[in-house]
C-alpha cells in the first residue's frame, strides 16, 4: 500500500513496502553521500531510501558489479531515472521510517530516518576489513542509519555541508545516549560503517539562508529534528530505548561479558554499578584516568555490590599497567554478577 505525504515546497514523499521516495516539485540543491549521483547536485528529480531486505530473509545481495550500479538498478526498478536520482539502501525496514518536522523562521526542517545498529555498529577508527578495487567493495552491506534531511528554504552549499555534519553529530549523540556498543571493539558506537546522509534544500524558495551551525537556530532545529527521528527509528526497528538498555549485560557485553545472573541483570543498583565500571574502562582506555585511580574507583564500586551479589570482591591492585588494570576490572565485575 502506497502512503503519501506532502512536504513544504510541494515535494512529495511516497512510501511503499520496499522504498521511500521523495519527489521534487522543482529544482533542488542536493548534497548526497550516495555513490549514485553523490556530492553536490542541482539537476536531480528525486531521492530514495530502499529496503534491501523487503521481507524476512535477512539477505542483502548486490545485483550489479558495484554498489553504484546496484543503486542504479534499484532506481530503475522504482520507476526512477537513474541519471536524475540519488539514493541509499538500508537493512532497516522502510515501514520503520521515522519522520520528524519542525519550523524556524519560515524554514521547515524535516528528517526522514531509518536505523539499526545492533549488527553493524562501530566507533570511528575501529578496525576495518573492507577494501575497494576499481569501485567494487567487498563484502556488501547496506546502510543501517540513513538520514534524509529536507529543508523548505534555500541553503548555501557551505551551509548544506554544515547541515550534513550536524546530522552525523546528532547520530553520534543518540548512540552515545543509548550506550550503543561497537560490534568491532570494546568502545561505544558512533554510527555504522555503511551509513548515508542526503541533504535537500530549495533554491526556488524566497528564503535564502547561509549558515546552519550549532550557534544558529537553524542548526539547533536540524540537530533536534534528526536526533528525535533517529531515536524513534531505532526504537521502531529493534526496540532500542533506555528501558531495553537497562541491563547489566547490555552495559558490559562490549567487554566480552556474556553471563549475568537473571536476578541481577536489571537490578537498578547492579545496572548502575555496571555502568560505572564501563565508564571507568572507557576513561582508562581514553587516557582520562590513571590505572591506579581507575583501580581504586573500581574497588569502591565492586565493594558496593557485595550485599547484592552475595560474593566477596577481590581487591584490584593499583598499578601503572593500563592493560592489566583494564583486564582486572573486567574480570572482577564479571565474577561478581555471574550466574
């Protein structure tokens, strides 16, 4: 069943089971991270976000030698001109698309977001495995946080670049707040390795804007709109929310801990202690705490768990070996809360 929504400026959003397509009512300035007609363009007619799964098979496969050519095939199947479209693909279901709008000073900002980070979340700088040869990446994985940002006003090219930057900052903020783990390290995630962003502005508007940074009200609204839409999209896709994350196991899983006693897992005091230990480990890894200081603080936290867990904690020796203290904290918190 096709669903339609009119956006300010006359642009039309159409949602089907397989894709969300934003059709332009006139000339639009587009900044896209897509390999299909990516970069800054003013000759496009539409932008799409395509559901690679289209069901429950869990499989995503390229239908052309390169991802760019694959997206061109997808555009054609959607009835779009591949030369006049840009788009992203996702392993999140289009039915879970979140749409948020807010207006400021005559400009309406609309964020259209799909997302999921449970299988592909990563922190910038994490170890990578992909290489590219003649435009062909291996293996293929579709985007899992895709953001379409639509502005009803005109925005300068530099302002659009700033808006794209704010989209990534909002994404990182949401993942930090929800304590999303990296799938490739013991760090918190800042995104996934296959995310995409498309920013659309209207040069035919009578309102011409030039700045979208954090100090401008437009930047504030962009950040808030994307933030809100992504929180909703993550919840719709995987149930990710503070309540789901209220778990000692979820707070510590990124450190290799896989066993937490059921009666302790969601105990508020245990979850708080697990969070404190996780933050100690993060700060130790970032160089923000000395190993000796982290060990002393961890001992205080572990001692507080003794009445709840019915176990005696082993004192972590304060020393200057960062890795040794890091491993000791993980070992002791794991021992205290295990079933």
